């Protein structure tokens, strides 16, 4: 069976002036053309060739000796070469660029941007790219708890958190409780593995362990106080929403940071404000 979107080893069954026809075996009914400019010199009927199958500009099945940057169901980082009303086009190593439909984008993409995508076949039988990577990422990463990893944030859910493609290939999630600041789709993040699930998926945190993070948070609070002319117009009794909006941290994280600064006698807390000493 000829498989769209994959590299296959096929047999040359017929030579014509504009190329050669390939099939799984000599008597197979299903054949595909390899254009003359792609045919290696000295190729004869019966030779076996490795080719990639895709569709040309007229949606005809065709093969190429060129190897693309990703195959069906794989994930790879590709460069955006053009954007338009219906979607974007990506350079994947073939003459015809790969289409990324607008509905398969998890954020607005820009020309020149590099982003991880997966290759799939759409309802019309054409190869397309998607930024919705969840079902395509692997779960056999080599990482363990407390390892540092880097990845691409490809989707954010209020319920589940931020979905990350670690190394552009492994499935990971930053749960809401581990989010910090204002991450957005398209960010490339550095994170710590906090859990490896039985199915191999990773839970990440972009925060450090509490003692280290508390120092960073305390510094952030001091910087905000300095920026506010020596005063912060709310205390650790403010609502979680106010604290997260202003400081990008949870109420508990803010309370720990403020407590550390109080202990070090760097601040004082008034009725509705925190002041620098």
C-alpha cells in the first residue's frame, strides 16, 4: 500500500520520458510517479528507491527523493515562510511548502517564526500541519523528577494549565498551581520536572523549589516597592486576583515573600500598604 506522508522503499516498475513509476512490487496495480529530475542516474526497472509520498499542486499523489523535515504524525520545528487569510505556509524541505490552516493554529503566527508542528492528513486527503500537538507528542522522555528541561508552550487551558512540547517532542503540562507570571502561547520556557506520570507524561513547574523561589519572589516584591516610590498600595491581605495581576504570583507565594522581607527588616506593613524601611 502506498502511504501518503511517509518515506517508503518502492520498486521501479516502469521508465518514461518524464520519470519513473514506482510500486510496492512489480505486479502491483497502485503506482506513483517519481519525476525525472528526482530520479538517480543509472536507475533501471527493478531497482528499489526510498521516496517520500505527498500531493502535488493538482492534488495528485507523487513521490520525491528529497526527505522532508517531518513525516506523518511526527513533530518537528519548521519556519513560517508566508502567512495569509486561510493559514500559513511552512518550509519543510520540499519544493511545495506545507500548509498550516488557520483553524490548526493555537496563536497568530508570523513570517520567519520557528514553531513545532505535527503532520496530518486532512479530510480532503491532503498533508497539512497542526500546532495542536497533544496527540502527537511522545511520552518516553529520558527526564526524571527535578531535571531541568526546555520546551515550547503550544496551548493554554484555564482548566488544565499550559501544554508544553519539551525538546519539541515530549508531552508535558504545567498545572495551574505551577504557573508563574504571564506565560503565553509561543513562549519558549525553561522548567523543572515535578512529576513523571505512569504513562510517561511530564508535569512541569516554571518555579524553583520554595526556598529558592521565595528569595526570587522577595526580590521581585522589593523591585515593585522601589518602582512604586518606596510603597506598594496593597498588603498580603489583598485578594488573590489583585496579587496575581500585580505581581504574577499566588497569594501564598506573595505572603512568603513579604514574610521574608519582614524578617529581614526591609519593609513595614501598614493598613493598606507595604512600605520600604
